[in-house]
């Protein structure tokens, strides 16, 4: 057994030695061995060149086939877009939507730029997200996800929709239905495509820039008083900041009311930083008062509704006295006030 293993090992060693003799020129004993090694080296080089040539040939052939396929799909009239389906829009401008649809017709299905379309549609203030998909062989589906209104804002007889990000994204037209959600009533100007906080910052920058321009043209002989310019600029900024502040408070009232499962029909913000609530389902008017300590006031209203189940039908107006007491007027009574302070004695 050992002899066979030695024999095999010997044969293996011989094979290795022969290969070395075929490629290592320095150890040649005869010219024949040198010639054989040279020929083997040439054959190996030719084989390597041929392998490289075959590789490039395959690459060329594959690229040629791919180019032909791409050319076919790009130029074939069978893949020209014949139909564009746009879904999901309710408040977005239909004319702008249709303009996008028309621009895609007859375009090749495989070369439309989805990013460019998405960017264009996303500029529409009502749009939150865009999803585009190709449908073989000649259709495109565009799904628009619009912003969801959580409240409306009424200003100067116009009604606007606002989402959870405090972004005013749409002004309702006369033919559009008013959604059954809380209405915030204000006396100052509202614009679409407006973020409360960002709007204030932009306004502040605009006022400062205008003031700088006026001051730049002011000289000793001018009738324009520099202090007057500064005073008016600060007054405008203060007024705008107050409006932003009030809208922010209205949203905080709305958010806290939702957390307590209170249904509010409308929130009226008066110029003196004062809020009045109209409860839903023909409920009473609540004199919420100055815009401060929202948590305590909403908690008090919640307690009233829990302790007096028929308060919605019974009360015409509710006045919040402090964190534990309130008074209300009955719907059938105009002048008579009924003190309900005793209702909240158990809250101590």
C-alpha cells in the first residue's frame, strides 16, 4: 500500500518537474527542451489573446443586441402614450392637471421623465405626494395624494383649507362643498400657499427690506422721517406676529379638543386675542376668553360635558370662571344665569 502511495507521489512530482521544465528556461539541459518551452509559451500567449478577443466580441455583440432592443422600444409607435389616467385630485386645479396629461400624450412610454413630472405636480399647493407608474404598452397612471384639511379658515367671506402642518393650501370656490370640520374665523387676510410661521418670517424680511429702501432715499431735505419709517415697520411686524400667534393658538385649541374628544363647530379669534367657541351639534357658545392656559380651559369644558350629559341641549352660552367653575345660560332663558359652580366641587 505504501509502495503505491510512493509511486503516485513520484508520478506527481515528475509531472510538476515536466511542467517546470516546459516554462523555466534557466534550467534547460538541452536545446530541445528550450525549443519546447518556447513553443509552449507562444501557444499560451495566443490562447490568452484569443480569450480576450472572444470576450470583447461577446461584449460587442451583447451591446449591439441591447442597442437594437432599446432603439426598437424607443422608436416603435406601439409604445407612444395614448392614455394618461390621473386620479386622487379633488381640490387641485383641473386645468393644470389636464395640461400635464396633454403634454404626455404621444411621448414614448420608456423615456418619460418621472422626476420632472413629479416636480411639476408637487408645485401645486394642494398636492402632498405624487405616484407615477407606466402601464404596458401605452398608458401612464398618475396618482395624486392631496393634503387633508383638518380645519377651514374663514376670512373676509372667503373660506380656506388648512392641513395639520398649518399650511393653507386651497381657497374654496363657490361651487365646492364646505367640509364638515372645525372652522376658524379670523378678521385678517389669509392667502393660499401659506405656512403660518414661514409666512411671518417672510413678511418680517419683506418689511425690513422695504424700510431699508425708504431709509436709503431719506436725506436731510426729505419730508420722510426715519423714526416714522422704523416705527411703522415695527408696527406692521407686530401686527403680523399677533395674527400668526392667534392662528397658532386656534390650532392648539383644536388639537387639545380632539385629544379630549370635544367636537367644536367653530373657533372665532377676535382682534384682542380673545377666543369664542361654538360647540358642534347645535351646542352652546363658549366664551373661551384670552388665548392662554388652553389645557386648563379645555379640561374644564370636558368636565362640564362629562358631568352634565344634557349640556349641549340645555345650555345656550357657557362662561368659564376659573379652572374649577363655570356658569351657563339656558336656551329658554335670555337673562337668567344658572351658576354651576357646585358641579365641580368633586374635582378638588
